[in-house]
């Protein structure tokens, strides 16, 4: 055992000795020069500034990161080419972190290659792209990021905004399997398909993202939020897909568009306030057979048919398309099927869902197979506050404990709460459970609402910590995630009958931009049988 320990220690020392840290511009004037000089395991740290460059990682297993974050460190492509390229089979240990990538221009290299505006991942490259701002870039394929030819990058915690393309304003995926998680993908534009994301023969994992206010302005455009085109089987789960718009006649699928033999898994998403000038404000399906479970599909609109869901021609298997544990509420269509439109030989089975006014809100064509199953309700879901996009359900919601457990595959909802929390599964993306969250802009002097979900009449104590404990402190009421002792704690109220306590607060003027402030709540009296510690909530000041 001593020999093994000594050998391991020597290996660590040797590895550390041969891993260098290179600074730009101290050691090299440009980032590309530093990349070219680096060896596997090295880290290139870039000082604040604007760098007019187009960078290729040239198969280097290195980390290139900014010293002071994306706001201070900009790589400007100068409309010359892609800002950063991975095209030589780079792996997960090729890391790009903490930059603003802007003013890139993707080249038309089809049919064999694609070139994204800000980032290109080609030829089975699988880098890690984390905590960057990707904005104001342009390409024919993938205004922000293009993934193709077997690439499988990890794209996480980035802000991808205001990029433009013909296909895939934010992200383009062609024959690739990236992990796309915890990003903000907003205000991107694709002229014809995929304002936020465009997929072709791709099976990415798209989870925990905010996909909002993306547009497709072209005539006959599809999928302002996500467009799945031809043999796509992505996992689309736990996302906010909100306010995406297809703007011209012939356009379909404001939130999600799926067509031509795809099998996407669409689970636990909030698909709200999306719109299409023609059909499928929330979701449009054609020759596509997704899994549709535990989604909240609300307040979407269509200029013709299918405000919430438009479904046609789905005979791709011996059983019909199944929709379960989903809320359809407040959707609208100018012509037919405000909530659901089923036509052109579609086969659909729906059960354990909340559908508003089904007698008048569902259109079923004469050539269709439509099975109205058990557990269906028509009742106001009692969302916490849909006017500010708060689609949590309360204790008094008829969607609580009225889903069917056998349809559930995931273990948690979109916030990480247990998916089957109290008895039966709930309908919609939110599982009612002890939960702490906030609504509003976290900026000094601004008012926000801190909200706590829990059982009615339970007292609530709120804690503010100096940081997060690693590991958390184990207690009889669950894990306490904050450093002990907390900076402040106090009773802030009692859970009302609807199950969600709202505690108005003002962001302190002394909190600096970028600073993080963790909170946690105790719901119920200490020692109580139903008392629980909530999740940790970290407020990051804008």
C-alpha cells in the first residue's frame, strides 16, 4: 500500500511538473500563438482585453480560459472566419471557458463541412465549451455554434444570443450528439429553420436550457425554438421554451417543430407563449413520434390550427402517439384546435392530462385515430403567477397527484425536485414539493419575490449563507447546504392555503454585480413530522 501511495504521489508530481500555465499577452501576443506553443495538459490564461483572432485548437488537449470572465475578455472574429474551431478530433479535455465570442462569420463549406459563426465542432471533436457569451455572429449553418460529422461537444452554462443564420440561429447540429445543458439561448434568428436550435439526423441531449425569444422570419419557416428535421431523436427535457416566434405565412412550430421520422423524447418542459403564423404554436409534429410526458404547454398561439399541439401523419409504429401527464391551458388558434389539432391520418392517445374546454378546443380529423383515455380533467391548474412566467402549481392545484406514475421515466422535475414527490405524480413540468425560488431581476435596489412551496400552515424560516458547504450538513430534515453559521436567518411567514408563500424583498444596494448569495428555507417547525429543508437558491446579482 505504501509503494502504491508513493508511486501515485510521484505520478502527480511528474504530471504537475509537465503541465504549464501560459499567459496571453505576457508570454505570447496572441491566443493562437499560445495554443500552438502549448502541450497536452497546459492551461492558457488570457488577460482582459479584445483579441482580433480566429483560433484553431489544432487537436490540443488544453484549457483556454479567460482570467476575468467573458465581460472583460473578448475574442472578435473580425468577420473573417469562425472565431474558434475544433476540427481535429479534440476531446473533452480541450476546454474553452469564459470568453465573449463575437463578430464571427462562418464560411459555406458544404456539402462535406459546416462552419459556425462563433464555434465550429467537426470531425468527431468533443470539446468542453463552458461559461462563454456567444453573441452577434453569423453563418449559413449555425450562427452561434455548429456541430457536425460525429462531433459530441459539451456545451454548458453559456449565453448564446443575437446570432443569425439560415439554419440554426443559435446552434446547428448535423449528424452529431452534443450535450446542450444549462445555457441561455435567446434572441437568435434563423431565416428558414431553427431560430434557437436546428437538428438534422442528430440526437443531442438538450436539457435545463432557457430557449426564449428566438425567431424564424422567413416564409415557410419552421421551429423558432427548436427544429428537428429528418431522423432526429434528441432528448428535450427540463427546458423553458418561451416566446419563440415563426413570423411569416407557411411557418409552423413556434416552440418545437419535429418532422420526418424522428423519435424525440420531449419531457418536463415548460412550452409557453410561443407562436406560429400557421400551425402548431407550441409543438408541430409531422411523421414524428415523440415521447410527450409531463410538459406544461400553455398560452401558445397559432394563426391557423393547433395552438398547443398540431399533430399529423404519425403511423410510424404499431401503437399511437401517447400524451400523458401534460397540461394544455390557455392556448389559442384562429381556426381549429386551440389546444390540440389532430388530422391527416394521425394516431394519438391522450390520458391523465389537463385540457381546457376539450369539447371546443380539440379538433380531430375524420381520418384519424384518437383515443381519449382515463384520468382526464378540465380544471384551472392554478399556476402561481403565469403573468410573470411562474408556472409552478400550488397545493390546491387539481393537477397535483392526478397524473399516472407508469408514464414517468425521469426521477426529477425541471428543478431537480423528486418527480413522484407525494403519492402520485403531478401533471405538468412542475412537481409540487418543498421548494425555494425567486421571481424578478436580481439587481441592486430592485424588488424581487422570494417564494417557498410547502404544505399549508407550515412556518417558514429563511437562511442567508456566506457560501455553500461541501459536503452539506446532514440533518433529520434533509441536507443543509449553506456554510454554518448563516449570515442571517428569520421567520418570513406561513405557507398559505394555496401552498406557495411569497416574501417580497429588495436586493441590497451593496451587493456587487456578479456576486452570489445562497439561501435555503426550513418549511415547518424543527422536529415536525412533515418539516423539510428546501433546496439551496443562489441569487446572482446582474
